[in-house]
């Protein structure tokens, strides 16, 4: 079997291979991918590339354990499957079972307004050169990085429950970084946008490029935020990063199901925040970067209400964790590629709107900080740190003096409990980057929320 | 794998090179103290870089469309590429380095599993409430570089790596998680890693408070290895050329304390980060990058060496699907005269750091760092008295390394870095 076979032939072949394996459950995935990348930096073309890849995997559940084999060479599928079955005999069952699902037979496809495959390289390159020109316009901008990426993937999935799915997926996006420099001061600022669709997602991003350049220059001469404990108003972008990093990962059932203490901490019914706090993960929202029509175990996703009115009410599941915790599956088993194993991942994760206005929050947070955008975030499932893109002093109910290097840190549950006000202006964010877990990165996700007022947040730095 | 492109396409190029990679590995996961999954991973691909009329294009393939299609695509997009005037290396005799312990993926898995089970049992013996996760991956592969100037290189490499994490969650939700790892090109023993892990767990059971201020801080080799990433990015010819390295224009100047010497060593036998030639076919060589505080050379690929007008350092690094970028091989930091005990003895009240969270989110181009301490200990009168948490360190790493930092004589390898303990006499600590 080669990639010249038709999708239908390939799917039939995969079905016959997994159907011949004597095991409790088997699934196969194959993906064919074509992608184009452009990276410009300052006056230079950093790299241009265009390439293709092909890969797949078979996973079986047998005697209470998973075995997995991945390959690039599709002609070897039957022999890999046989070796896999033999290896699975070495595993003694530790998993009691997996969630069984009804078969899904479907074809899904992204509907791009302008398919990336038919836009010339010339046009892609010209657009990026224009954006890069905007980025490097301010004289204090030392260098830039403007990246374009599109990828067109044909995915096939089938399992021994009778599910057979194909998905023509098209992903496109841009990211902009401006690095400003003055003497020994160096200040980067980045912006990114991406999603499922065509070339239209890369177009019309001039303002985004202008903002990246402008912010890098403005922040260059801002002071670092003084360290200490503050009441902070968090913007929708950083609220989204917080809820993804600090809370979303805690809700992933593979961190919970075998750990009694985690089970207690994350038990449904436990109050973690005020009445207005609602947190949702939903892979079914088309148009967002974390959209999946079906997960990589053949489960159709839907909204999971992780926190409802301040109370824990759901977890994110794979087939295995749903079975073990006796909860409904959520369609959150995702793999970064057809050659990686599905693990429990987020999709589109957000805090739902609350009752409060931004003005009311700024009034309440007198003497505190307004913190916005995110350079990154990391968590160890108890504590988190995030760096905001920038901060502003809150004075007389308005954001004032600009600060750079704002690093927030805290305990996740304490911080959820310290959310004092929730805004009504939710926005969602996703870009060319993505989420990383167990070496699978960057997985496309989106995150967001409204403005939040959080009490007593630790900001790192030289003490004020 | 065929790396010989058709002559009709070669004729269109001023030069070209082809990289082919292939590998097979067996990843094994133990989750929550038990064997969870065994997998087999196979990867392969080919990348081709072409120079047409001075401009560089690139394409890759992992499927069976093959080299010819990829090369046609690369030639097609080359007019959009950058002018790159350097030439590729010609045929050479690369230095010898031990990288290959055979096809590890074909060896018997039973002893691998039993050694892992033994280690997990040892940890559970000391900490019955711990949950141990362990990832082991072993395998081998092949790397080929071929170019239009007559270079043809191929080498096989093998690797065996293990990461062990023990986690204890206290009834109040306080989470203690300690990770250790070990890797080599042949089968490894976990003994030393597990001993370090137990040492760190034992000392972290009591949580103590420490007031914020400016304190002496000791980094374990593991913590120091993660900080070294910040130094490494400033020593790349790429960031020097882009004008964003604070060391640009300081070649031959003293930038750090005399006690600090940092080497790039691609010829370290047995390391999975070693190679006989880099991913552009440049023969590997061991060299000081910082010699007693003085910056002596940049880490470069052919492109950025040419841009800066320096001798290529042999650090062009890539997979089959990307263009080469300058990257360290093995980072080796010289040890000091005294062992870590004598470093501890000088600290009346301070912090020992082992794991950061959020390092690298700050503006690290300038050496600035701010990070929460995932695993750190209070040092009182030279002794570790407990764990300190919910606190942050901040400072400028370049300033710390330029001041009176002290290095221990013993060193431990973490990933690509062989690093000592380091004592920084004064660092900002927020709690």
C-alpha cells in the first residue's frame, strides 16, 4: 500500500489490518501532509520551505494495556501490526477497560475561503514581506521575525468498533516578533493568529504587526514591575492562558485517575470559586484553533463544564480515563500527529462571562496592576508562573504607567478562590504556537475569558 | 535510502546538499508505579537544500514521493530565498567518536523492564506514598549527509535514555515532584539518578518559610544546566549577527568571571549529543566558547559563520525537515577547586535550587530571569533544613556569572550539559 492509493482504498486496507488482529480493541490512523513555511528576519529571509510527510500508527488495547507502533512506510502496516500484537502479550493488564462508543462514519473538511494549495508561493512571500516591513519600521526595532505557515493534512481514522472517518484539514497562520534595542536594553514583543481555514487567515494582519512593533518599542524604556503582592486586573488573553495552564491541565483526567489525593482535590462537587465562575472546554466550536470534529480515539467532542457556578463538575477524558473514573467521555484524546499516541488534551478552554464591567474592576483594584497579554506560562499542577506581555499601574480607576517583565506566580486553587470579579467581555485567542504535554508540542488549542479581578497575586522581582 | 538526486536537477544548482535521517526506537512508559505501555516508533525523511544563482531554497519529504519531487520544489522556491555565498564542505575524514552501541531496539526488552521495576520498588520502599512515572526510550538510527562538493558522510548512532519522576501530594494539596534523568548511547544504570532523587525527596518533606531579600543561592547541576540555556542563546552566531546578543562585538573580551569556562564538545564519547560531523558535513571539533571568562568563539552554522566572517564551528543542526541553525552539542562547564560541601559551608542563610518553573519566559536575551521555584531548599548554617515554596528568584544571569560565582569540583550530566553546582553570593528572592 502506498500513498498513491485512493483514500477509500487506504481506509479499507487499514480496516482489514486491524480487523484481523485478535485483541479487545484496535485503531489505526494515517495522515498525509503538505506544508509551506516562510520566515523572514530583519532584512533577511531566514528560511523558506515546502515539503510533505506521510505517517501512521496502529494502537491496540489488549489484556488491559495499550501497545502502539508508528511508521512512515505504509507498505509495512501489516508487519508492524503483527509485531505489535506479539509485543502486547508481554504486558499484563493494569487497565480494567476502556469506554466503548457507537461507530461514526463521516467525512469532515475545512472549508477555506482561499485554499492555501492554490495560492502561489509568490503571493505568500509578498504578504510576509509587507508585514515584515511594518515590523521593522520603528528605528528602535533591531530585528524581527515574521513567520507564515500553512499545512494541509488528509487524516484517516478507523477502529474495530466500526468507526471510519476522513478529515481534510487546512491550517494557516502568521506570527510576528519585533525585537527593539537601545544600548544594552533588548525588548521583544510577539503577536500571532492562526486557525483552520485558508490563506484568508493570514491576510489583513497589518494592525497586528503594527502593534507588535509598537509594543516592543514602548516596553523598551518601561521599568520592570516591582516585586510584591498586588490586586490585579487580568486581560482576556492572560485570563485564557491562566485558565489553560493553571486549571485546564489539572482537569486532565490522566493526572487524576490513579492518584487518590488528586481525585480528592479535583472531586466533582468541590467548590473552587465564586458563584459566577464557569469554566468550559469545548472541542466542537468550529472557527477556533482548538476545533476537532472528532478526537484521535474516534469520540465526538462536546462542551465539558469543568466548573459550573464555582463548583467542579467535569474532567477531560480519553476512553481509558472515562472508563476508570466512570464518567462520560469528552472527546479530549488528541495526538500531535498520526505517529504519536493520543493523550488527554484540551481543545478550546475558557472562562465564561460574568456580571462585572472592566470599569468596576479598575475602580476596585486601586493601587494594583493591570496585566495583559502573555509571553508564556508553566505549571506544576499546584503552582503556576506566567509572564504577562506588559503591566500597567492602576491609578484613579485607569491603567497608567507601563511596566515590562511582569511575572505572576501563585497557587492555582488559592488564585481561583481569589477571583473577586468576572467581566462580561470574553475574547478567545489562538496562534501558530500551541500547547505542549509529554513531548507533544505545539498542539493547536485556543483559550480565553473576560477581564478578571484577582486579589493578592505574587509578582516576582526586586521588592517594591 | 537513496540520496543521489538526478543529474538534470543538479545541473541547475550552484550547489546542493541532502540530509537523510532514519531511526527506530522503543519507548516504554511506567505510569503510577506500573508498566503502562510499550511502543515502537519508526521515523525517516529526506531534506534537500539547493543554491540556485546564489539563492537558497529548501524542501523535504517523508513520504515516498521521494527526493526528486522535493528537489524540484526546492529549486522552484529558491528565487525567494536569501543570497548565501558560502561553499559547502568537500570530502573529509571526520574525527572518531563513540556513538553507536548497535541496534538497541532489537535487544531483549525483559531486562529493561525488570531494571525499571527494581528502581521503582526502591523509591516506593523509601516513600510508599510516592507515585513514580518512568519513561525509557532506546533505539538507534542513521544520519547521512551528501553534497555537490564531494562530501559523503554516514554514521549510525544509538541512544538509551530514562526519565524518572516521583510525586507525593500531601493531604493539603502540597505537591512534591522530583525528576531525574540519564542518557547515553548504550544501556544505562539508573542507580545514581535514583540516589539523587531519593536525596532530594528526603530533604523536601518539611516545608519552611524564608523571608524575601538578597540571599546567597546555590544551583544544583540540574538547575544550572537549565540556566545555561540562557547563556547559550547569546553565544549563537545567529543572535550575534541579528544584533540581539549582549555579547556581540565582545569576541576576545572578558565578559564573565575568570572562574567560568564553557566548552562545546561534540566529540564526547558515549553522549547522545555527540557527532563526527555536523548536519552540514562540517567535521566536529571540541572548543572553548568561553575561556576563563573571555568569549573566544561563536557557535555557528555555515550561513552565520559566513555572515560574521568567522571559521565555521561545526554546529549546524537540523532534522530532515528544516534548514540548519547553530546549536550547541554537549555543553561542558569547568568545575572549581572545592566540592559542593564546601560551597554549602559558606552559606549562613540561603537557598538551594533544583527545579524552576517558568524559566525562559522572561526577557532572557539580556540575561534577565524570573522564575518560581518548583523545588528548592532552605540552607541554614551550611545545612539543608527543609523545602521552601511559593517564592521566586530574579536576577540577571550574565551579571551573576560576571561577579564572584563559585563552582563545585563535582559535575553531573543533565541532557546536553555537564555542569557543576554553582554558588551565586547575592540573588533577589521574593516570597
